């Protein structure tokens, strides 16, 4: 009997190799290449039978609006774009223990009041799911539970029971019986997801899929997995903090980069109505090295505290430690401060932290970071009633950012009296009760802080 053909496939990016190697040349991952058996039969081309002619529809036609099912969890509905769309596939990823299974169990428990819901787990038994439901006080919800990993059986059950919402926890445990690969491999994850999505769209079922993440925070498996689904949600958070952030990075039925903020409590994940108050609740007044940044997360304004510490370094190469921000962006701000403002930070250690564990990606935080660094170095505190935002260019100029009115409105609502913004900002409304300081160049920042003291 001939030995079956094998191929070495990277479990991180899905690239194929003729032989095993410790490092994948495509993505650079170490120890991610696994041997998989491929079919002996060569790929078949199209037969001589003619294909069916595709029927086209005009773009100007009228389409019915997509109906949505609201879970009742406002933060979850916000991230998904207003609720769950029938026939959609949603992929939720996050670190182990972050709360993926908890939020989905809470969502289907609320949906079960008027919707037929199923929770299928390949990692836990039915008794373990019931124990979690009792802890969350959801044991009376009309949710159908199952512990299964065979995709063929799951699809047959979906066709028979006609569920409206189905949770798959997790996709890495599912397998298709006609593939020789083990569950969790690239071939199994890709094929299982494709079959489940096809069945869900055929039946109009909303499919919620839980995905594991790698040590880099990316969803395990091939990147094509994120292209196959309609929505990709990431659960972020630090185990040292009680809150969790659900972020949408892809959404075919709503805005992207939207976030929902939750707080982990005894009864599961509780939604946070005003995340700015949560992030600023433990802020110390009149402390040098602290600045409040008015940022935007999707359509929501969020005020967070940026903390900086500049201290003498005992090492030949000073440290640059960053939590919650881009390290390359910090290096650029430090270079501009030294080259354009004459501030010597080079021989000092620099520590930067976004308080509360939030991850900031927008360049509008440049000015707040620079203010916190200059405040820590000089010992002069940033005024406690001031918010700061603006992008810094390499020449030291302060560039405009978007959604100024929304940022300033949130700051005024939380009691801030002073805002430092770019000089060319165009405001739609006059901000009564909020004094504006418009900055044109980064070198104009330090004298303003000195005058405030």
C-alpha cells in the first residue's frame, strides 16, 4: 500500500512547505509547522458540462432592510452594529479566561425569551455549562445545550431543529470526519468554518463562533478565517483590572473600531454606561507626569489618563517601557521633543502607561503623551481640569484631528474646564464653559504649564 502524501502546513498563516522547518518563512513563527496528510487524488478541473448562466440584478433595486435581534446587552449590540443579523457569522476571539463564553452565554440567555437558541460546546460538558449558568443566575433560560465536536452532526441538528441563534465554542475543537487532520489544524478549522457558515446562511441562522488566540493576540488558524465571517470581535483586557473591552475590527453590518466596555463581577460581565468615568475614577490630582486624553473609539468618545515617568537611568542604554500605546510612536515623540523643543530626555528611562489597560491606536494621543513626558521631566503638573489631544508632526507642528466637537462635549460633561487642542481646529459649536488653548507648535506647550502653576 502506498504511503499517503503529506504536506507541512503552518498553523499560524496557513502556508505550505515541502519539508518540516523550525521557523515558517512566510510569517516568521517558530514551531508552528505541522505535518498534514493530503489526498492522493489530484485536484479535478471543470467537466465538459456547461455551467448555469448567472442572473444579474440592477444596483438601483430596492432591498429589504436586514432585521436585527437585539440581545438586550446595549454594549454588545453597539459593537455588532445594532444587534444580530439573521444568517450572519460572528467570530469572537480573546485570551483564555477573558470572558468570551460568559458574554455569549449571557447573550443567548436573554435572546432565548423570544428566540430559539442553542449553545454547542466542544470544550465543556453540559454540566459545566449549567454550573456557569447557575453562577450567573441564568439557569432558568430556555437555551438548548449540547456537547459536540462533529460538524456533520451539528449541521444535521441545525437543519432539523431550525435554531435562530447558534453558539459554537470553540471552532478549534470542531472537526470534519472526512479529513485526516487533527482538530485545530488549518485544514480542519478552515473546512469546519466554511461548512458551518454555509449551513447558517442557508437556514438564516445567526452563528456565533468562539476562536482561540495565539500568544501575539491574533485569532489562531489561517487569516482566511477572518475573511470568511461577517463580523470579527476581539475581547481585550488585563486580568489585573476588572473591566473588559469588546472591539469590532470587521463588521459588514455596522461600523468598525466600535467598542463595548464591560466590568467583570459576580454575575458575569456587566456593561459600563460611561467608560470615561471608569477610566478616570482613580486619577490622582496635581501629580506630575499625568495628562487626560480625549480619544475616540469608533463613534464613542473616551477620556483616559496617560501616565509618564522620566527617571535617571543607571544603564548605558536607557529603558523605554510602553503599556497601551505604540512604542514606535513614543520614540518619534521623544525625538521631536529633543530635536524641536530642546528637551534632553535621552539619558533617562521613560515609562509610559495608559491607565486602566486601554489600548490606544489613534495618533491624536501624541500631544497628551508629550505633555505627560514634559510634566514628568520638569515636575510641573498638568492642570487637573485640562484635556489634551492633537497629532504631532516631525517638525513639531500640531495637526488637526477628527471629531473635535464630540471630544470636547464629553470633556465638558465630565466637568473639565480647559482643553488644549490644535490651532487650526474648526469647531461647529461654541463651547460655553470650556476654555480652549490652541497650540500651533510643540514648543509652545511647556510655558503654558508653567503659567498654570
